[in-house]
C-alpha cells in the first residue's frame, strides 16, 4: 500500500516544490484542506485583509481554489486529492504567520487557526517527509560526514530517492530508498547532504500526510 501511494505521488511530481526559488524561511504550515473554505491574507498583522482565496468542490468532489479567483496563489505544494496543502513560512508571531504565496517572493500574513499546523523545517523533514531527491536546479553532494570538507560520495542525481535517517544542524543523514522510488545506479548506504545553505532549501521532498 505504501509503495502504491508513493508511486502516485511521484507521478504527480510532488518532488517539485512550487516555491523552491524563495528563501527557506523558518518552516512550513500544513493546512487541512477538508476544513478550509476561505483564506484571508493581510499586508501586516494590524491591517484588514487585502487578498483572499476561496475553495470549492469540483465536479468529482475534490476541493480546489475557486477557478480564476486567485491566479497569484501558488502554494509550496497543493495536491488536494491526497490532502496535501503546504505553504512556506517566512516568520511567525504568537497569532500570525507570514507566508510565501507564490514563487515570486510575494508574502502575506495569515492568522493562526485550528486548521493550520506550523512545523519547523527539521521537524517537518523528520516527521512528515517520506523521501528527498535532487533540487531541480541546485547541485548538492552526498558526503561521508556532515561537513562540507568531508569526502564526497557522489553528486546527488535526479534518479536518487533517499530516506532521511537523522538531522544534524544543516545536514541530513540519508540512505537510498530501494523499495519505493529510487532508480539510481549507485545506491548510497549512508551519506550526508547539506539540506540548507545560504538561506535556500537544497533538496526537493515527497510527502505522506
């Protein structure tokens, strides 16, 4: 069942994060698409809402943004058929979250609510991410230790699909996911990838939520 689910996610190109060109920020929010029908965005935490996105059910019962109502809105990941709805977070306060709303660096403030769950990047990567792969633009090496001066095992390639074993600071301990999604001709038993560098996310990821 897990293999079948992952295969479907890969077919939907979940490894491509729509906001990948933005700064990494402090984490992400998971939005419960089954409960959200309207999101109101603010220019700051003291202003009235200046933009909104409505969600409706399409003809097969899947919730999606109201057609034509928010062409500017491009989430980090949005696959409503699999209850995946993710936004990248710039910063937070006790009641507000500043989020990227597209891949052009546009940000708005969003009020915290029960149907929104904030997670830091390390927490998110360890607890919610099923596998990681190469960023479609950036280059990264898999190294023997969590240090940029350690020996490079190989360059991360597009066919690699890796399980996360642990996180130490800006480094992820990985191994090749042989069972589900990797087509690499050079599997990795153990290696380290710098997942965060110069305020940029260096990898792409696949979700199981």
